[in-house]
């Protein structure tokens, strides 16, 4: 019986210590977490089908230097030309897409030149998405 009482006391003390550490993270740890994504970074997701049950893929795109994305250099160049605004990406004028409804939703959030970027757009199909966003949301390759 004494063993269980001591074990319970030790467990309670460990839980209290863990709660204290979690509630008061060290300043150095906070600074390191902020520095992890310094510069231009965006988290990109592509959801095919219904957003509640569709196939979702995502990646972190870093642009100082370009990393984390299969086509990072091209995507960063396109974003730089659009000043980080997904809605201002240059659409491919010569793209010919089928009129098949297979919705694709793209989402982005992150930081671009010190400002917060957050956007969501649904395209009628993957071809329309690629024509409208270029390399930025080309996550499959």
C-alpha cells in the first residue's frame, strides 16, 4: 500500500513539473521557433474532391533559399513576380482544360516580405488550377 502512495506522489510531482515547463517555455526556445521560418515562407495545401473527405496534400515552401517544394525555385520566382499574392499569379493564356468538374481547393498561409499571407480558392479541376497558379501548387511531382 505504501508503494502505491509513493508512486502516486511521484507521478503527481512529475506532472506538476511538466505542466510548469510547458507553461513557461524558455526565451531561447521561443526565439528558435520564430527563426525556423524567417524570411518568405508559405504552407501550401491542395485538396482534390470534397474538402471534407478529399485527398489533401501539403508542403512548406521556403524562398530564402528555395526549399521544401518539388519546384521551389520556380514557385518562389512566380510568387516574387506576384509579390506573394496568390490571386495575382499569372495565368497561362494558352492552357486548354477539359470542362470536367473535379474540384480542387488550394490554400496558403505564411509570411511574405513581413506580411501575413492567407488565401483559399477552388478551381473546377486540376488543369484549371495548374493553369491559374503555375508551379506554386504543383505538389505531386
